[in-house]
């Protein structure tokens, strides 16, 4: 049973790697991590493009957190989100 984690990001370069590692360090391993970047203007995108084990989606303009969550929900394949 897969669990989908949706992580929204907007200028979170200082925190995004730690957030993803925290999810990866869970004892339950059947999971997918979807990260939606909402058109950050810091180096979040560069960090996320190098991060393995995630599905990375980036918006082409800033749409807000709710739109990022909806984008992630559309991509989620897990039985639980």
C-alpha cells in the first residue's frame, strides 16, 4: 500500500532537503514523494532537480499553495495521501 507525500515549496531552499530526508527516513518505505515548486526565485529548483527519489513538478508562474497541493494531488498514485 503506497503512501503519497505532497510537499509544496516556495523559496524553501534552506529547508527543502531536510524536509525530503525526513520523509525518506520514515520506517514505512512504500511511499512516493511529490514536490511541487510554486515558481521559487531562490535556488530551490536547483536543489530539487538534483534530488533523487522524488517526483518534481514546477509551476511556470506563482499560483499559491492551494494550487500546488492540487497539482500534487493530481499526480499522487498512493492509496493514502
